[in-house]
C-alpha cells in the first residue's frame, strides 16, 4: 500500500524541471493524487513526482520539459518522472539559464544553473535572453541562407563556431558574424 505523500501546493510554482520519460509500469499501484484542469495527472512519492500528460513546456507559471525515451514511445501522452531535488526556482529577472547543444543530434535546449551538469563556462542569461539566443541558434542549425555571406569550407564547422560564440560569450550574433 502506497503511503500518501503530498507536497505543499505552492512548491511547484515558478519552477523549472526536466522530467525523464518512464514506462507505465512505474506508476502501477500508485494512487493518482491530483488531476489538472488540462487533464494531466500527478502521482507523488517520497522520491519525486510522476506526471502523465500530453503537453509539456510552459505550464502556467513553470517550465517543465520532458526528455523522451529512445526509441520514443508512440503515445502522445507521456509519463515523466522528476526527483524533488530536480525542481529549480524560476523567475524572469535572474540569470538562471544556460544553453546546451548537441551538435550530433542538431538540437539546442536550455538548462538551469542548478543543474549539476553545468560546466560553469556557458554564459548564464535570463529566460528572455535565453529564448532569443535559442531562436538564433535554431535558425543557424536549420537554415543555410545566412552562410552565403561567408567564405567557408564546411558549413557544419562554421555553424559550430558561431553557435559556440553565442553560448560562451556575451557577443551579439551581428558581432560574431563581423568577426568571422
């Protein structure tokens, strides 16, 4: 029988969290403890929270992301788990976020400064500044028209050079392009 563990109702307000997708057998036998108006269900344990939902990202006043399993499950509704220690404070004023890229998978995400994987080299930015830089990086990753103004041998190397400058410096995209 599951012991009823219930966190304080305000403990999730203004938080950032990365959930990791798990399979349905992880919540078998657990008691659903909350269902949101949008249809997400929540299961609380001593270790952390399970969330069953078909929508992730910005939620009211929090930023909760799901890292999908590989290979990805087919269902649109995903079950995510996050330990209580992985819920970090969020606000619009502080420089809380850094940008993380995977050049092999051609992806870009943001992470919280309290993430133990932060190398302390990527520049911390506010959520607004981070969103702006991520948009610039995605354009660099997905488009090629910007590269016609450069003399380069390998566009992948050029992309990596510009993206790293966007992550590890305060320089604007225009400044970076002028210097190359």
